[in-house]
């Protein structure tokens, strides 16, 4: 089965590549495995929400402090999703369905991005 990344996963991968670094568009393209068009859409969103900064003279992107905070929260959330219970058993969790909506429709980052 082919796995398509969610918007949250794509955002996290872009923030991770630009995490404290000054990286060019091409490097982000190669490391995130995104098409140019999709990457430009996400970068526009991240720039509008002040999660990524564009450095004009260098033509590079860098994750902002707000973006680093979002990335930390995303990683902590991922750790909680795979955490074991006290008995060592995997927790029973429905990841593919959220109140009748598919995972793609789940509003994970919307409250954070709205700030």
C-alpha cells in the first residue's frame, strides 16, 4: 500500500530541513522529496504563518523560533502516539479515523497555524 504524507508530515519535514540552517530551495526539494509546485505552496503557508523566514540576499530559508516550537510539539506528539503502556503493550488507538473523518481531514495544526 502506498503511503501519502499528511500536510502535518510535510510541514514537519520542511521545518526539519530548515531547522536552524540556511538552506536553499533546491536542498529542501531534495531532502523532503516534494515536487517544486507542492513545496512552493507549503513554503508560502509557512512564510505567512511566520514558521519559516526567507533571507533575501542569500536566497535561503530558515526555521523561525515559532517554527522550531511547532516542530518540537509535532515530535513530542509523535512520541506520545507510539509510547508503550506500563504493561509494555502498544496502546489501542485509532489513527486512521477521527470522529468519522479521515486522517487527512483531521485538523491537527490548524489551531497552531492560526496564531
